[in-house]
């Protein structure tokens, strides 16, 4: 099977020659330029010969053009953070305007997608990361301003989310036009770690649906990433997505449970901050095989629940690849 055939068969729960496998890692030292990001993504893909390419843009690329200052400050996962928020008080929401998806930091990331598409050595699907509107709002302002806005500036926040949603929907479509096969749609505000179920359902889910509805039929593969513990699984997996990625080794549901609650594919199985980081390789191989066992080898893309810590040794990644490709 080609990589596209293997991934498509997996998310449709058809037979595969082997389960697809993928993992992804930030590159904070080079992700500030399109060429640097593209070269790193292509080098990583050539090294591990994975079944899909997730473009590892900085997690805050989506807020730079609204005025956030960003920097890498040593996060173990390689994530950059906003060192100065663009929205400092509820009244600042009114300053947001719909962005040009081809300009600034957004345009830089589209250039990276084009370079990755041009340099891709095979047909592995390329997924560009798109962030949910409330998650973007939280990156723009910080948790305290968003929480305060829910009570004291609800109308201003709704208007801002309309702007963010329109920008995100346009940008997602442009990412596909630039060469992405689909999107990795990430929300950090769909778990009890971050917000209540009511806040997620009212302030993120409807806006997320608007983005996904706009690219339905355009994105050939849409992967939903539910970040955090105690995720609001059933409401979010009702969105028009093909496959769901979550921290299955840290929080419910298990892979076996998830396949009974979602009709598409699941991308999970590896504890990126536990087994995959600590090892040993035999334990990693066992965890990989357990993921396959839970699905009977159908409907599964073997992945971590989130980004790889920078410190994960290559030998641990090799254990995953070998366990998938040379099953015991």
C-alpha cells in the first residue's frame, strides 16, 4: 500500500498491510523561517519514513500577526509561548480585524507548506496545524483575561471570536490550496483541565464547527486533537472530522472504548511523556503492540497523544517503528 492508501484505509476501518505510524516534534531553533521549518520537517520525515507529515509550526504562529510577541523559553516539548499578549484587557478585543491569510506569519507558514509539498519524497499526507478559535483567543490574551471576558465583556469576546473564526477558516482553506492534504485541528479548550464543559460547548465548539464546515470537502484528511485530561469526547467527536488524537495513555477513553464511541479512525497509543520518554525500548514496543491489539489492527494510526518531548531518544522512536513494521 502507498502511505495515502494506508492512512485512508485505517481511518475508514478497512484492512491495512500494517497500521500507519506517525509522530511529530517541534523545532524551535528553526521554525521562525519557512525554509528552516520545511527543511526540518522533510529531514525528520526522511529519517523515520512515517506515514504522514504533521507540519510542526510554532504553537503560537496563529497569534503573531495580531501583535503577540513570541519566544522559546525552554519548554521540554519545544513549544514557544507568548511573552507579550496582544489582548491585555477586555477592551482590546475590539481591535482585532480579520487577517490576510497570505501575509505575515500566516503567509510564512503557507510558504513552509509549499516547500514541504515540493520536497516530499513520497505520498505521505501533509497535515497543517489549525488551532481552534477559543484556543487562539486564550493565546492572544491569557487565561485570566479570557475568564474575565466571559463575565464582563461577553459581547466583545463573541465579536472577537467571529473575527478569529473567519481568519482561521480562510487560513485553513489556504493551507490546503498551498499543498496540505488536510488539517490537524487542535483545541486546548475541550477538556476539564482548561474549562468547564459548558464554556467549551458555548465558546469554542460552535466556532470550531464553523471552521470545519468551511473546509469540509476541501480537506482530504481532518485530524482532531483533543488536548488535556478529561476531554469532552462525545461533543467534540461529533464534528466533521476523520480521525481523533488524544492522550489515551493519560486519560479516558481508552483506544478500545474510543472505537465504540467514534465511527472514524483513532490516532493514539503512545505515552509521549511517560513510556516513550522513559523507555526502555521493550516497554515502548509492548505499548505499541497493545494499541494495535485494542483495535485488532483496524481504524488505528499509531501516534503519541501529543508532541514528542525534545528529549525522547532516537532509540525509543526506533522501537515504535520496528514494533509496527515487524510485529512479534
